């Protein structure tokens, strides 16, 4: 059993995450990690965030919240680099390790046995291995994620960001009582001082990688264009798949209808949400769907697929947005057509999406994380049973419009 942390100092938390929000391929999971780390620091924890290196950015820094941020390794080498940094005491020896399993696990329980461990999972990557890698690597990756990692972490608590992810973990053999769902929060947007676009405008916002399937949004635009000559699409985000997306735009002859905006600031992101008529999320899989909630905060409904993970939680189908049949591009197209051509339905879905989004806050997420960590320490070390932080949230209730 790990040694109990001393009573006379804050609990030391090491948060392992693949990347951070400054990484060119950073996205919602990186925002989640940084928000949780900052929030835990504000509640008195001593927090270190360890992520992969970012070209041109420092390898060590202190965030305004007091969180120490250490960068080491690259796309795959970050995993052994994390172990090396801890074993060589390049970072503060932790009492608690929060390991984000983004497909590839850190397996920190094997190399930091004295710490108490929690495993964070945004979603299970069954479908994505084959999209990104060849068949051999895909099989190896899926074995590590679905067989090896659950065995290594068989007695450790998990945090999932959606009910769908919790169910996926249970299907892999994780005991249901060991999985706590802690949804993403959302930062309230600036005042609604941006007018909706007077002409139909669609938005895709996120990392440009294959499993986000931006090409489906382009196909939808091409199919709707003959009936809507003023319809446009903005694709906002960056990633290594950007050239492929640009090439597909040219192949479909959509250069005059598509704006490839690249990286956008927080202010510009919210401006785009506010102007769009609909947010399109054609991903293979999402852990939760932060873009869905952020769009909803501006009264903008989203369209995604059934079977795409957390979007089935972040979209109440037919109430706050629409879910097309799994991988059915024609059904996705018709769902978008309905939002473009029926302003009353679009407004009703948008209003419900805004009410729904208001229920997700980072304050509630941090309180839940505080409870998870304190309860985990108390369970492993009964003599050190810390008092829970203030502001315990009410039990989650099923949302209704």
C-alpha cells in the first residue's frame, strides 16, 4: 500500500496529460486538464501538470494559478519521459497521480507505486486506432488500452467525462462502482453582443485530425449548396490533417464557400459560435463534446452522430440539437438541412441548448474532483481522512427543458 502523505503539508498531485492547450494539436481534453489543475490548486493542493513538449515553448513554467507545468518528451516519448521525470525527481514526488488515458496509458501504477492513483478517461479509442494507424499498430494499441491498462489499474478509481465513457469502461471490465462521472465545465462566454449571421453559416471547430472527419462537413456543404447559394462553412482549428482538409475543399470546388480559419483566439471562437446557425460535430468519437456546450451557450444547436461517444450526452436529441444515424452522411445532411431551412425549429433547439449548457460549470467539476481525490486518499489511508472541500454539489438530476 502507498505510504500515507504527511498531515502537515498539502497533498501533492501529479496530473499526467498527453498535451497542453498550447500544443498545435491541443483540444478539449487539454482544456479539461488545465481547468482541473488550476481549480485543485485554488483548493489548496500542490499540483504539477506534466505534458509533452511544445516547440518554442518553455519546458518548465508556473501557471498563474501556482500549478507547476513540466513538459517532456514528444508524441509517444512523453510516456517514458513522465516516468523518468518522476524517478529522477525532476518533478515533485507526488502523493496522488492522475493519469489521463488518451488511448495510450501511462501505466503510472507500475513506476510510482508509492502514490495513490486515479485514471481519467475521456473516451475509449476502439474506433480511432484503425483511423490513425495501420492494422498492426491498431491491434497493438487496442490491446494495450482494452486489456493491459484495465489489468494494471484493476483496483484503482476512474473518472469518466460522460455516461457513455463510463459504460465503455465497464464493458472493458472496470467495475461500475469504481467509475465517477465528472463532466466538463464551460467558461461563460463574453456578453452576447455579436449578431447571428444574416445568411446561413455552418461551423466546425476543433483539431484537424482524421477522426474529427471534417470532410463529412464539407460533403454536407456540397450537397446543400445547390439549394442554398449563400450557404457557407467556417472550419476553425489546427492540426496535422489541415492540408488534407484544404485539398478536399479544392476537390469539391468549395473554395468560395469555405473559410479555413486555422487557430482562433477565445474571443474569436465565441464570435464564431454566436454567428453560426449550427455547429457540426462529425467526429468518430468525442469524450464529451465541449464544443457542443460552448455552442449551446450562444444558443447555437449542434449536429453529431449517434454512436460517437459523449455527444450522445452533450446533445439531447431533438431538444438541444440533432443526432444523425451512425455514420449516415445522408441523414446528417438532412439534419443540417432542417436547421438551415426551418428557423423556428433552429431557434427552439438553440434556446434549449443555451439552458442546457448553463448547467455545466468548472466550479462543479472541481468540487467533484476534490471529492474524488480526498475520498481516494481516505480509502487508501484511513488514518488520514481529510474533510471534503466546501460547496458539495447536489446530486446530478436528469435535465429537462
